């Protein structure tokens, strides 16, 4: 069978099954903490504004913060109980982030839900409004508000919606297990997304290292018109939007462009399931599947409530197996190191990876040997070593001319570099500086 793939890429931790062996066969298990600390600014867009105060009694699914701006999202209570705090804490951003803490009463009493009775006869606007009200954002890590992605600008058309089930990142198996255990919900979510953008075709894309997921999804799409499964060659970063579109549709997203520019939309499998829950059951996004693995005693795939602290999720997996040297939100290629284990899980957080002290050590950096391996693996076709030279000299304009802003920060160049050059962090800093410069201008 011919597998879909793209140019470049790497196979990180191949000898260890990309670190997925510890959890790929672990069924999803629900965990509910005593207190949730729900962040209000982890999506792309302005922070949501609290509409509850300390001491208020709230129901599960009740709106606790209003959306701000066109790409803001609403935030909902992930448990029923009493508002304990409305404040700020250090999370992933440089400045403290707003949050709402709710003490769980243990009842999970839902607010009155209002499912859409017949989405097949609903307008695009009604579907997108339901998705917006549910507070759904990209659950594969990007956290871009889903209603904004599906609300196409004037003149833009989409013929295909791709559901991203590649899960190419190391260690993570949350999407794999979701496809195995909830395939019908993913298919229904895709159908709803197709209707929202008037797409005629839907494709669920899965890497070939997930045979049970492929089997479950193929069974679920059997008999569904205009929907199919694309089996991808296992390679990182196959789950990048541009790489997925290139591999499956053979279309090139232009520099600085978006998938809609080549008539496609890409959503994560978790996002598809959340869309189904929102439209068919009226449920807002208040929980997600997250892989907890690495230096923990019992690695697992947990269905956690949004706002669950990392330490509570780790303790639900038996606690730390070794002294943690670094804790990542996400896999080891693109994951973000968190400042401490009090940080709460967000809607976009698909994994908690605990590295021991040895694994967390940074390798010594040497001079570039001009081997060109970074060029060979770059999925965008950039010359990472040239970008690094320009950024090291403070030549931001020169880096921009070499298409720095097209870098997807996948880390493939850093992974393959025999000199252990610090490439991807330098590119992220450079992109941030360009963005800041544009903002000031």
C-alpha cells in the first residue's frame, strides 16, 4: 500500500517507538480533581473576561468567562461547585495569567444543555455560533479558536476538511486512544465541520503506526458519503498542517498563507469530537484526553477536566518515578517546559511529559560543520544553518529574507544536528522579535 508522506522530516526516538509504547495500549481513564484552576488566556486571542465572582455557585458547563474580540472564546466551568478564587498565576506566558478556581462538589451537575435538534438542516452560521458558544479551540496544541477557522472570509472556499490524527509528536497517544475509543464522535464532528464550510469531502488522516485507530476509523466511515481515511507514513512532523495538506492533497500552502488558500481546513481529532459534543449534545468544551508519561510510575491516558493541575494528574498516575528535571506540555520535540507542576492543563494540552534530570540536561553546542543535514530534514525547505548565522549576528532583516517566518518550529533541524546547535529556540526568538516589531510599527 502506498502511504502518504512529505519531503524531509525525521524519526525521533525510533528505537523506543517514539516513546509511545508506555501508553499506546492504555484505555482512556477519567480523573476528576478536587479543585480546578481554569485558565482564561491560553487560546490565541484576548483573555476571556470573568462573569462570576468568588463565592458563586456554578454548574458544570456554565459560562464563567465571556469571549473578548473576534477570536476570543468563552470559558466554562469544568466541574460543579463553588468559585474559590478569581486571580492570576504564572503559567506559560511571561506575565501571570488570569484564572478561575472552582472547588468541586463531586456532583457534576450540568447546566441545562441545548443540543441542536437537526444540524443537517441548520445554517452555517448556526453551526459556527454553537461551536463558538462551546468555547472550542484547536486541541492539537495550536489553540486557535475553531469558530474563527471555520468562518471563511469573503471570497474564500474550502472543498476538503482534513482531520489530523497523525499525532507524530513523541510520547503522545491521546489522539490514538480517542480514535480507537470514540471513532463515531470524530466522524460526526467531521460531518458537521464539512457543513460549516460547505466542503464536499472529508478525510481522516492517520499515521501507519496506529493500526487499531485505522481499523476503528475505517469502520466508522464505512458507508459515509464523501469521507475516507488516508494512511500516512510515520514521520515527524507529519501532523503539521502544511505537511498534511502536502502529503494528502498534494497542494502547497503559499508562504505566509493559510490552508484555506488552497481550499482546505485542518482540525485535530479532539477538536472534531468536541464539535460533535457541542452541536449534538450541547456540551461546551470542559474536558480533554491528555497523555501523562515519562518519569511517572504509571503512565496513562487521562480524560481530565480543563484546569486540572499537573501535579494532580501526575499523582493520578502514581506520582513521579524519578526526580523531575523538566516537565513538558506536549512531546519532546515541540513541547513547552512549564515553570512548576502547579500549572493547570488547558484545552490544547494533549500531553504531560516528565523528563528525569539526565534527560533534561542540555547537550554542549559545537560549531556548525556544514553537513547540510538540517536542510535535508526541514519540511519547509529552509536552510536552518543560514538562518542561525544571520540571527547570531543580529541580522533580523537577513533572517526574514531567508524566510524565517515560514519556519514551523518543529525542531527537526535541532534534532538531526550533529553539532547540537541551538537552532529552533533561536528561530522562535527571531519570529517573536519580528512579530513584536510589526506590532510596534
